[in-house]
């Protein structure tokens, strides 16, 4: 029986009864007052589980945190041209700031995986959001233009530490708060929120930080212009910190551990211990198939997308503002596609493997086109760059919620949070490797497009080998059929 959180005690049952269906059990509220207070909840006829309207607030707050974490992680890529001139930074300096995300994840990921299972969702979300806000506050410290590199790196370490929960808890939120027919949709909303944040960073950054004219990059920058650009950069820091503070306060005010009554049978079931769950994942070949496919495709793409400004400036001479719009539209398109596809998967009640294969094949076609354009093997046009980046963005960015849910279903009763934590851990390892390579002197950028193409290509045979199982969904459907 789900433990009632004080913050949602307004709907907590004061009298409950245990119903047993073979080896299954669930709770039925017996308090008439409680039932009247729950008017407006989504309740199936004859069911013992409740889906509270408050779940949408929980999802909205968590999704905003995910979006802001992704946006601030990608602060510097969209304004790289100006930053290199104004702050005298190199491509390696910008790559390091971005790389703190996967570095911090690799260091703290398993700790948060353990805390998520032992301390719960509320504890981990609140801790991560406060660390996240601390990092943004550090970036706002008035240390002067010549010392900015130190505070920015320290701030991005904290932003990265917030990543494990923001990236891995979407399936936990879905399992705890949402009924079976909305779980993939819920996961998609909070997962694709990160792409909304990435899109916003590509748009907001160049709008606030004025692009330095290209012909001035080889000339000494006028002191007044440098001061103005520095003020714009710090203004971006203040805006990101202020918006995040509002969302963090909302999280502190209301983010319960769980609803008074579970939304499904599987939500009431105990999950494997941290050790047992880890051993099951290590021994499962099927888990490693989806984990490899997800981490390789999304990890490499995540690193590649942060370097688009450098890649397209070098290969196709496309400016910062244009690349910003390419990134914005690609991520928005991926977010919308992810929501539509996730809802379709919920309505179909499965078929996730076929969906992932189709998405990966589409991404592969887009990557081939991108390589041909960047190598000038086919005629260049800006419209072609837009189209190929949108295709890749749609296909890659729509896949994470499906990867999460198909892996969680196959590994149940391993904790949803622990399963996706490992997936995102491996994803960040892949991104870390990708973003570490630009630190090598004189390595160039053309290899980035080829590496993305190879990463996507490897995933197609991996997905074809996967044997999909829906352990959690089948259990919930079995209970529903018994009740009917």
C-alpha cells in the first residue's frame, strides 16, 4: 500500500482494505469522505487505483527542471563565435564547459541511482534542483571578465551534478504518478523537455548575446564593444538563473513523494534491491542491447549537437545565428515528434521495437546526407542543411522515451529509476568520449559527422537482435482483465 505523503494528505485514505487477486494485491479506499474528495480524478470503472490531476503539476515542474538543465548545459555552444572573441576562449575551453555534464554524471550517477531507490523521488529531485540552482548562482558571481572561466567551470560542474536525476527520473515519475495508458506519454514529456531546453538555448543565446562580425575576429576588439558583449553574456547568466529559481521554488513548495493511492498495480509492487537490480542488468544480454543502442546513438548525437556551430562554421561557413536557428528547429521538431510517437505507442500498447528501428533508419539517412553536404560531395544549399538536421533531430530525439520504456518493461521489477540511470550513464560516457576528442590539438571537426553516422549505423543491427518483453504492462493488463 502506498505511503501517504504529508503534502498530499488532503486526499489520503483514512481507511483502506487489501484486495488480493492470486499473487496480486491493491488498495481500495473505503472512506466516503476520501472518495468525495477525489472527484475529478481519472478512475476506471471498478478499478482500485487512482490517477490524480496533481500528477500533471508534478510532471510540469519536473519537465521544466529538465528543460532548464539542458538549456544551461548548452549555454556556450550557440554563442561560441562571440565568446571566443570577447573572452579569448578556444574551442577546447567551450568543449570543456559542455563536457562537465557527462563528467559529473559519470562521477555521481551511481550515487544518485542508489539514493533514488533508498531515499525516493522527492528527496533526489529536491537535492538535484538545489545543486542546479547553486551552479547557476556561481556563474553569476561578479568576478570580472578575466576570471570568468573559473566561475563558469565551477558552475557547470554543479549543473552537471543535477543531470543524473533530471535525465533518469522520467520513468520513475511516470511509474509513480501515471496509469499504464499514459506512462510512455509522461516519460516522453519530461524526456523531450530537455530538447525544448536545448532548442531554447539555440534561440535565446544568440538573441541576447550579439554576434561579433566575422571580419572583426582577426582584429583587436574595441574595448567598449568588448564591455558591451561581456554585459550581454552576464545578462544571459542572470536570466537563466532567475527563471530556474522560480521553478525550484515551485518544486520546494509542492513535490510529493507519491500519490495517496497508486495509479496501477505495478506501482504498488516492491522493486528489486539496488544490488539485485544491478546484478540482473549485468547478466541480461537484452538489457545491454538496448543500452548500447541508446547510449551510442543519443550520446554521440548529444555531443555532436553542442558542436554544430563549430562544425558548420568550419565545413560550410555557416554563421552563429543561422546555426542557432538550425539547432532550435531541429530540437523542437524532435520534441514534437517524440510526444506524438510516444502517445501512439501508448495507444498501441507496445510495438516499441518496430518504432525504434524506423526512427534509427531515418536518422541514418539524415546522417548520410549531412556527411555528403559537409564533404561537398553534393551541391550545398542552406535549405539542405536545415532539412538534414531536422531529420536527424526528429529521429534521434524522438527515440529516448521509447528506449527508456522498452528497457524498463523488459527489466521489471528492477526499479525504473535505476534502469534508466544506467542507460543515461552510458549515454553520458559516449558523450564524454565524443566531447573529449576536440581537446586534442589540430584534430579538426569533419570527423564529428562521420562518427555520428557510424554511431547511428551500428544501432540498426543491435535493435534487430532485441527480443522485446512487456513484463510490467502485462501485469497491469492481467489485473484489469481479472477485474473485468
